C-alpha cells in the first residue's frame, strides 16, 4: 500500500495539473472497469500512471531536451517519485551522469537526408544520424540516466532491465506519446514491483538523450553498474499511449524465441491487440531505433513495446490530450504482465541468452 507521504504528494500534483487531467478521469475509470480480472496482471496504480504522465508531458517541462533545463526538471521529478515509492537506488542518488556528443541534428522534413535512419518516418522534425567523421557540428550533451532497482527474492544477482527514455525534442514539443508514456509506465510498474518483490532483480532504467542517438543507453554500458552476464533481458517501452486500431507491438521475438510463448500468454488476456513484428531485417526493423539497441548489440534478449508511428510523431501536436486512456492503461498492464511472466520463467530466457 502506498505510504501517506506518497498519497499527499499525488494529491498536490493532481491539484496542480487538474485542468490537464480532468478530461481523462472518466476514461480512466472506464479503463479500470474494462480491465480483465486476471491474477497474472499486475495491478498498476492508475493515479500514479496518469498523474506522472501529465506532469512529464506538461508545457512546463519544455520538451525535456537532454542537457537543458526541461530535461533536468523531468529528471528531478522522476527521482523524487522514485524516492517516495521507496525503490532502491542502483547508483548514488539514482543518477548516472554522462557526457557525449549528439549523434543527430535537426533538419527540415523536405530534405531527403533529414530522415535518414528513420524507416517509416512520417514527418515532423527530421533527425539525421552522423558518422564518426562528421561530429563537429553536433552539440555536446551533459546528460543523466536514473537507475533504480528492486532486489529479487530468489536470484538477486540476476537482472531484468525495464527501460524507457524520458527525454524529447525541447521547447514547443510535449512528447506525450514519445515518450512521457513509456516513462510514466515504468514508474508505475516500479511501484508494483516494489510492493510485490520479484524472483529476480529488476533495474528500472530511465534513459536520457535517446533522441540524440541512444546516448543514455549507450552510456549505461560504458559505466555498467552490474556484471554484463547478469543482465538477462531488457524490456523497453517507447510510445505506448495511443493507436487507432488498439494495436501494440512486441518486437524482439524474431531473434529471441524464448520470449514468444510468454508473450502469447499475455496476448491471450486481450488487454490490447498485441502484434508481433518490426524486428526482422528489411521489414521496418525497430531493433536499432530505441534503447533496446545497445542490449541487442551485446546479445542480450529484448522485448520492445511500442506503437507504429502516428501523424503526431516528432511534431508539436504530440500532446497529452491526444492520449487514449483505456489503450494506454491496458498497454501498461500488458507490459507489466509480460515482465511478471518473464520473471517467473527467466531460466528459459537465460538459457537462450547465454547460448548465443
């Protein structure tokens, strides 16, 4: 049960952004009613999920740009919530600082080079990936990841990483779906895991500077706080709050087959229309497009939960009022249910992980 100080803080935050959250209140209530009463589905706290989503996607966060005041403001909020939930810092003060040079630059969408490296890009701000020989005009960034851990009751030295990036594109961009949604989701899942300790330890990784070229997740491996062989699985959430067809993708099973039966069991709950794909070469492959990429490069199994790009992707119109509350809530329950199943069957994933 949440502590009283946590409840008081939530009430204060809720009052402060009440105007933003009010249109969601009925839909959130309906989402709870519609959720199947399955014992395998963790009871993720709706209040924490939607309030933190509203805070992170608010105008006051100035687009959560890595290395800028808005990004630091989002980080301070997340660290305070992790403290109140009571999860353990994996590193001092939850914070892993890093310095890096951006790997992307802005470009007009009309430019043919502006969208290189973004298969299926639908518009908005172009993101051009640079090569090692063309870094001079790309900005330096002082970023920081937040790393929390819930220790396992049976295998505390074996880890699942649950990750999401909290940064976005800066002033004028709210980044509601991308990726206030995934960030709020793993914050809420961390609260459930803290109250229901897993068999294996779970690291909750809030990565910075994903939009700048996966800098935070790459820095995680540069300063790895646990042995690399002890990391068995990454579960990454990036854009999970809206889809007109109720479709949420789970990418990763093309390469990592042990995950598929667990995901099939989650799909059978019918929380969302769980789809598979976007993980095979040449077919709109997402494997290098979000923070699961550094894990995959090191032969660590991953499952990436996300929706296909929508017309508001990387546009100022990716605002919190565009969220679909029932779909968002059920997407988070889907990810949480998979994490719960994976934790209970991690030996199977570990066998495949160490066989490659």
